[in-house]
C-alpha cells in the first residue's frame, strides 16, 4: 500500500502555503479511497479545520485497491503507517512541505502524523 500512496503523493507537485494537510479516508461500495486537502487553518482541539478545502490538488483521490476485505481500523492503521514512513523518508513532497499532516475517516477522529 505504501508504494501506491507514495506514487500518488509524488504526482502532487504543488507546494501551497497551507498550515495542514489531511489525508481523508472513505468507503465507496466495497473499495476504500483516500483524498488529500490542504487548509490555511489548523486547530488540534477541533477536527473541523479539515473541512476547509483551501487547497485541492489535481490528483485529489486515490483508490486503494485490495482493501475491500479490510476493516476500517486496519485500513486506518496501514495508511497512517504508510504516511508516517513517507514523511520519514524526507523526500521532497507536499507532506514534508507543511507543518501538520493528519489522517482519518470523514466521520471519525483525525490522527496527527506530523
């Protein structure tokens, strides 16, 4: 899964001046998808900041193949670990260009990765 997410992140060449990036997760039918948005605001006490779509990249969505049999908690853990590893690799990508990166399902709490 990390390689698919990393390839998707690399496609996003923009470097907006946002305070935070959220990798949102949701399920459509039997497939999970991820999306990326950036916000000029960040509030660690209120996850509603992630509703601000101040930056929306051209390649906003990523279908996560092979995830239909996974539970949501397992998927969240896998995506969070993948994002954490991508950031730790210190590559020149959008995730290393912003102060805050979170991951979470639209109807759940966000996990701060960075």
